[in-house]
């Protein structure tokens, strides 16, 4: 399968965003949250989206207190 096809199972993200992520010094939970947010914004071709705390916690398999 050609990975340039729009049906390819991955999320395109801007290079500058990825570079900022590398140097930001996020811990593991912060990176999980960021990747979930990217998935539900860039992954669905949205500029933004409201995500409930409960949704994020469930998505990264953490308690709300750890998000």
C-alpha cells in the first residue's frame, strides 16, 4: 500500500510541532496526552476540538487525578 494514500492508517503532523515536542522535556504522561490531542485534532483534520478530562484519562488509561 502506498503510504501517501489518504486512507493510510497514520496521522500527519507538522514537522515544527514534532521538533518542538522533542525539545520540550515532557514526561511520559504529558506525551501521552499530547499524542491523544494530536490524534483527535490532526488525525481528524480539525484545527481544534474539545476533549473532556474523562475522555483523555480513559484514552491514556490513567485516572483523572493523574491527567
